[in-house]
C-alpha cells in the first residue's frame, strides 16, 4: 500500500464532512430515537461495504486483465476527484434542516439505509476513484480489500457516533452555515489534492 497515512487523513476528513447519509441518520435519531439512528447507520455502512466489495472486485479484474486499463482507471479517478473538489469549493451551501420522517420498524430502517447507499451511483464512482491511488498495480487486490475495509469500518464508526450524539453536536453542525462552509471547502481541497496525487503518481 502507498501513502497509508495520507489515506487515513483523507478518509477521516471525508467521514466527518456532512452529507445526505448524515442528514438521514440524524433525522432517524431525532425523529425516532437513538436506536433507530444506530440501525440506520449500520444500514448505510452495509451499503458502503457492498460498494467497496464491488469496486475491489471490478478493479482487481481490470488489473489482472490489463495494467494499462488500471492506469486509465487511476487517471480517470484523479480527474473525477478534482471535479468533486472544484464542485465542493464552488457550491453554495443552504441551511439544512433535519426533516421529520415517518416511524418505521427497525428492519425497514436498516433496509432503507442499505438501499439508499447501494443505489447511489456517486458512491460507486467515489470508491472506484478513491481507492486505486493508494495501491500499486502489482498488489492491487489485497491492497484494495484492506483499504476498502478500513474506509467502510471507519465511516460506519463515524456514522454510529453521529447517531449516538445526534441531538447535540451533529445537528448543530448541520444547522451552522459557517461550519458547513469550512468543512465543504476543506473537503473540496482534499478531493483536489487527492486527484492531483493520482495524476502525478507513477503507476
């Protein structure tokens, strides 16, 4: 694996930046209780695990088939990350309100979390763009499995923290435009830095 500490730092910043998953978890926690928020976080984490597994399998097949295709994946991923960064820097963030949602059984909350994540194509594109830059083509399979697992476990842990403390700091962050703005800029800068790192790396 390459740039392991860079991977952990970038992953942490991406975990803590509020997104639609964060809003969903807080909505469930505030509207139906802490347990509902925790279950929704586990559902979203399961969806992320599925994305990571599919990305790992797909990229590994590409590596085994053609290192040139792997190079194309890395470069395309780098450009995509830069695009995400520029978009994050230029976007105007509106004040988010945690909406009320209907009560549901825990099994339904879990499945909704899984489906919400699995059916989001942006998540799949992110995994394909983010993970390959931290592994060499000669050891891509095992490296992708390890990094994908770390990213999903860490992201799920953060989601559980959000669910547990949703009534305090998480909702405060979502309702504060200044905090959201700085987090958005920081995340955008991280995306751009990661994209440039891909384009400059020797593959």
